[in-house]
């Protein structure tokens, strides 16, 4: 059990290092690569939590798809170092501070809530998951029966994303 | 503790095995392609050229590892490692044979028996794309950047088709575990035809094979390294062992694809018993035999087909294979319900 | 406790160790002779012109975006395929609904020419 905690600290430290460096580094491509470090370590933490399916999905979607998209966007914008426009300072900075504060409040809220719920057992105990035949089976059973509506709404979200991207990129024809 | 050492031995055997097989893959490729072009192929180093892979390896090890002045050093040096590690890690979940018992201890022929093995493999192969992008971008060379962009766009496009082509086999097995997928293929149709997924999933199989060849950047989809226009694509600037690692990663990925194809569509290690051979070894023999069919297919394609054009490559993926893969899933679903 | 996953961690350490030692070994064994012309970026024998890390084509972005969308779709299909036996016709209908919407996006992208290279 000690091994688990050591591993957790190790992965968490690596993830945090990646996150901090991602913001601190000047070169956007390096930022993306540090983000890769963070995502992979988050996936490792999911493995520690027995959430295998989420772990592989984390790697497959976030590192394998979304970060590639980020890289393409960064490369699309090119390497030119433009001066920071005035709008960024006057408008973006306050907004960023507000959003950051909101995030801090949310994280604190989650931590407090988890302290309250700690020790309470939900429906999906390890035994229930094992009885369903494993992680993926349990997840599938829930997702495609109980949580059908969110699942279908996700497809609308994907539709919007695809149409939006194509529309923006292909405006001229 | 015993568990730990057994796993360690398994890893070392697997690691050594993959590297050795990969080394001889280059030799067989050159021999096969040579024969198909009425040449002889390597025959100077050792008897019938059998020492060629060793000589190649030593040569690459002793060549100058060279970093161009304008390259982004760290990214440039990390790229081959990032291509190599996921390529090998994929092998941790490949089963080579049935479980067996030695001295009362059950041993499975897989390093990590993971229940999401199939997506794990896809996830690892999707990480491999970073090696390519980082190599191209880090080299700061025009050919390399072009090659890397093309290659990564190609790899991610075909990844969709690759993932979708495997859904049919998952539906048949009802599991993502490779062992379960193999077990679902036990038995026969009408008494003698093996119940392999390749028969009900022939469309999925064809799609898988095509997109897998594109995933591994091999002929006829080897545009990223199109030597006639991009010199060598993303690894133009690499020499010595950095180059060797890209080379290793590419060939290991070919082996991986063959392994997945045999497990998902040809029943993996299932096969009739060979007389006087114990069951576990029998399984390994069948697995390797099936894999070598795909490997040969790769070489055969390389010496037969000309390279695709980039627009053809992309439209083949997005306009033909993607709809076919979705249709295949729909048909599999309907057939499973009503037949 | 992630019982079946620790071998992958061990495997990772061994593979990374192999990669590091072999690169270090080649650094030790191989010659290193520096020379100005050699350190130049390769550009078919002429002096490199301009930067290689230029702005890339927007089509790469479109492809990546479509890839993300369809990759997420594929990910929804994996657990669905696993439990398909248990949810049957109900599952088939809901997945058809899900995919029909995405096919709409796909047709839009096709008509807009986003799939042409």
C-alpha cells in the first residue's frame, strides 16, 4: 500500500511539473510537449485508481488526438513573435484572473465535498464492477441505459465541433 | 517475489525476442524484395548473409550521432526515444499462447493481462505520432517538417479507420481483452472451417489491413518518406543510433500490426495440435506462423505497388474507408441481433 | 490495487533504460568530428533558405479537428460494442441515432470540401 502512495506522489509531481512548465515556457511547441507529460501522468494516476478504461481513453483522446490538434494549431500560427496586443492586457488579464479564481473555488469545493462523502459507498463498488464483468462492461451498461440522454447530447456537441471547425477553415469557398 | 521474477523473465524474453525478430525482419525484407526483383539480396556477411542485421546494428552504433546546428536539441534527441518506447510497450499485452502450469504455478504467455488490452494498443500507437512530429519540427529542416506534417495527418486519419475496423471483432467477443477475443474464435463452422473472425468480419479485416499499413507508414502509403520528393521525410537529419531507433520503431510497429491482425482476425494462437509438441509451444508456433503471413504481405506489397498520391491517400481514408467501417458496424449489429 | 498493470511499468523502465544506454553507448563509441558545413541543415546541397518552422497549411488543422471528433465517436463505440450482447436492439437504435448526427457533420464536411486535399 505504501508503494501506491509513493507512485501517486511520483505521478502527481511529474504532472504538476509538466503543468507549471507548460505555462512558464516561451516556445509554444515546448508547452505542448510539457502538456503531454502532464496528460500521461494523469493517465498513470487513473491506473492507480483502477480506472483502466479512463486511463487508456485519457492517452488515446487527450495525448493522441487533442494534443496533436494543439500542435497543428501552434504550427499553423507559426513562430512569429508578435508584441502582446493591448487588448490582451486590458481585457484578457482580468477575465483570466476571474476564471482562475472560479477554478480555485471549484477545486476547493470538490476537496471539501470529497471529505464529506469519504467512506460512503455508492452503487458502483468494486464488487459490483467485478460482477458486471469489469470496468468497461460496467461503464457501458450504465452509459447506454441510465445515462442515455447525456450520451446522445454528446453527439450534438461533436456535431457542433465538426461543423464549426469546417466552417471556420473553409469560409472562403 | 516469485511473481516478480517470472514477470521479469517474461519481459526480458519478450524484449529480446521482439528485437531479434525485428532485426531479422530487415534481412528477410531485403531478401524477399530482392527475389521479387530478380536479385539475390545480402549474401556477403556470414552464410547466406545471415549476419547482415548484426553488421547493420554495429554500423549504426558506431556512426556519428549528429545534431544540426539549427535544430531544437532537446526535442531532436527526445524524438526517436518517444517513437521507440510506445512501439515496444504495446507488446506488453500481446498473448502468445495458452496459459500453462509449471511446478504448480500457472503462467500466462502475456506480460500484462490487461482487460482493456485492445484500446491500450491503440492508445500506445497513437502516442507514437509524437516521435514523428517532434523529429520533424525539432530538426528544423524543410523536408523533415513537411514529412512530419504529412505523416502525422496520415497517421491520425487512418487511426480512425483502424479503430472503427476493430469494433466488429469486439462485438463478437464482447470484450476488449485479447485473450477473450481469441477464445471467442474457438470452434469451427460446418465442421472444418475455423471460426476465425476473418470470415464474418472480412470487411473489417480488409479495412484493418489497409489502415494498418498506412498507420505504419509503409508502402504503398509511405508518403512521409517519399524519397523522390521529401528525401527521407521526418528523419532526414538523423544519423547513427537516433536513426536506428526510428528504424526499430517502424519495424516493431509492423510486427505489432501483424500480431493484432492475427489475434483479432485469425484466431491468434489457436490452431490444430502439432504431434509431439506441448500445447503452449504449439500456440506460439501458430501465432508466429500467422504473423509471418502478414509480414510477408507487407514485403509483397512493397515490391508490387507504386506509391499513392497524397490526395488519393487522404480521400481513400475519409471518403471510402470511414463510411465502409461505419457500415460494417451497422451490419454486424443487425446480423448479431437477427441471425 | 492495479494488479495487472505493474508489469507495464516495469517494462517501461527496462525499455527506457535500453534506449538511454544505447544512445549513451553510441555517443561513447562513435566518432564526433565537428565541421561548419556538416552542422548546416540539409537542403539538397544548397544553403538553407529561410526558416523551416514556417506556418503550416490550415488543412492539417481541419483534418486534426475531424479526427478528434471521429476518435471520440470511436471511443463511445468501444464500451457499446462490449455490452452490445446485453442491450440488444435498444443499443443498436441509440447508436444509430448517435452516428446519424455525426454522419450529418461528415456530409457537411464533404460538401464543404474539407475532405479534399
